[in-house]
């Protein structure tokens, strides 16, 4: 009887440990995917800012050309 109760307790503890490991793994995977998504958004913002600067420079050059002619 005592051995059966001990085995049940060990099983319950191992099951809880397994569930905790699964939750931790899911949290790590979610964190990794969110980090990838944020990095992709930041890269897109960087490219957009570069294009804005490039277009602003072109517009300034056109304005200067029109003004001087």
C-alpha cells in the first residue's frame, strides 16, 4: 500500500514537472518568434527611413535645380 502511494506521488510530481517544462518551452518559442517579428519590423522601418531620406534628397536637388534655373 505504501509503495503504491509512493509511486502515485512520484508520478504526480513527474507529471507536474513535465507540464512545467512544456510551458517553459512554449514561452521560449513564443519569445523567439516575437523577437524575430520585431526584428523584421525594425528592418522594414529602417528601409522605409532610408527611402524617405533618399526621396527627400532627390526633392531637395530638384528644388535647387528649379530655383537656380
